[in-house]
C-alpha cells in the first residue's frame, strides 16, 4: 500500500460521479456525499437494472444531475467525467444477472471497468473507488474461517455464474492496480459483503432471503429456509457502505483493497427468524426446504466471517449498524414502498 497526501480527496466542495448511480448502493452513497457537503454529484446509469425510483428522492437537490449513459460507450464516459475530483464505480452485473447473460456481464464488469479507468485518466479524475465484492473469495466448501484481503479465490463446487462474477471482480481490481502502476491513478477497492437496506432489490442472490421472507410473511405464509439453516451469510448495511465509499475517497490511502462487512455474520435460520420477528410474526416458524436445482444458490461450506479490520487501518471505517437495526430500517422502508 502507498500512502500519499495527494490521494486524499475531500468530499466538502468536491465534484463526484457515481457510476451505476440509480442503484441500492448508489442512492445511499449519493445521500452521504451530499450530506458531507459535495458541490456536485452526477449519477451516471443506463437504467438497465436501476430505476428512477431509486433516485427520485435525490433529483430535487440542485447539486445532483442524472446522466443517462453506458459504460461500454467510452465517449459517453469521457464527456461525463470532465471536471470531476472523484468517481465511485458501482455499475455491474451480479451473479443472478450473470447467470442470465454471461457475456453481457463480462463486458460490463471487465471492459466497462477499463473504460471507466481510461475516462478517469483522460479527465484527470483524482481518485476512483471501485466496488468489488466478497465474491472474490468464491463460494462453496473452501470458504470458511476468517476471510482477509489475502484469502485466495475458492471456486470448486460453485455455480458457473458465481465464479464468473467473482472472477470478473478480481479482473476489475487488477485493472485498477494496473492503472495505478502505469499512470499513477489513485484508487481504493472496497470489497462489499452482501448489501441490504432501504431500496433493496431482487438482484442479489444472498439478500433474497430477506425480501422473500418478508414477502412470504406478508402473504401469511411460513418463510422458507433452504437446507438446515446453518449456512453463514455476512451482510453489511447500505448506509455503512455509503460511509465507506466517502471515507475511501477522503482517506490518504491508495492502491489498496479492503473488506467492508457488518458487525457479525448470521446463519440463514437466525436471519429468517429475525425478519419474522421484526415483521410482527415470530409465530410463523421457518420451513426447512430442499434447494431448487433450477435456481442459482450461493452456498458456504462452513462458518465464515469477513474480517474488516484492514478497512479501519486504511480508511478509518467500521460498521455502525447491526442486523437488527438495519433490518428494522429496511422493513420499515419496504412496508411504505411496496404494494
Ligand atoms: N448488492 C450486493 O449485495 C452487493 C454485494 C457485493 C458487491 N456489490 C457490488 O456493488 C455494486 C452496486 O451494487 P447494487 O446492489 O447497488 O447494484 P444494482 O444492480 O442496484 O446497481 C447496478 C447499477 O449499474 C447500472 N448499470 C449496469 N450496467 C451498466 C452500464 N453498462 N452502464 C451504466 N450503468 C450500468 C444498473 O442500471 C444499476 O443501476 C455492484 O458493483 C455490485 O457488484 C453488491
């Protein structure tokens, strides 16, 4: 890791773009940038997955502009990055979308990252924050114990789409390192664990447990748990990630990758019971079911925990919101925003 004073990009008074901004993480990150005094935030998105709904609450702020564009079109990125201090790059296909369209996903997650880096270089953007994922550690029985930034990728037994997704994030990270080495492009890779929070969508395989449990409970049905419920998941609240993205910009750190995970992992059974309790139906006992062979499932072999201590050291970040509080906020939002 190289620490240089020049790699710190203050948020207050700064000009930023969130690529893939019409998203779960993008909308929360934009709120955080605005709250920290950013002078301008551009939201760049092709709206292939994201929607105007996710950013409707931001559009009235005069500092926010929405740019409809595609990261596979370099000229659009070149025009959109002019005059910026920092870019937060979120646009990506995740596992479920990768399963439907592998080539589309590889294009966006690899070629798209390279285009973003080229545009940042041409527009002299001081710092790039690249949203990576704990998918870089893989899935399946090899993923166990404490996962630290040096933990290698484990792919044996995982579904192809999950491997393609994790591998594409590894390539994206390496393209950032390459740009730093060749051109001195400052960057921080933030490896999110499974995200949940307000404006939760159905695109992330692990977070489906939360939204599907809540949907089942609203229909008066018992929520389902796949397998025996002992599988580990490690979530992080979206507001904590928004803070991580801002701290990564403002920190002196560069050329580094850090994990950002919530305070503690949960098992799927604990999670489903907690959602049932917070939805006011603790009486609806989870139903243990066999996995559906037609669906992509992300399974962990043993108990694991994603260590986030490197994020504290590099960018001064720690999670603040535990699962009970984060779920309470998510369910409160869903009850007011879904029919
Ligand atoms: N959600 C999670 O659980 C999770 C976990 C780990 C990492 N991540 C990463 O965090 C980032 C954001 O996740 P999210 O859940 O907010 O995602 P999301 O699906 O809500 O957002 C991705 C956004 O990128 C946009 N996009 C896709 N292709 C594009 C293109 N070619 N040009 C321009 N925009 C394009 C989509 O329209 C969408 O608004 C992604 O990079 C994802 O890989 C997410």
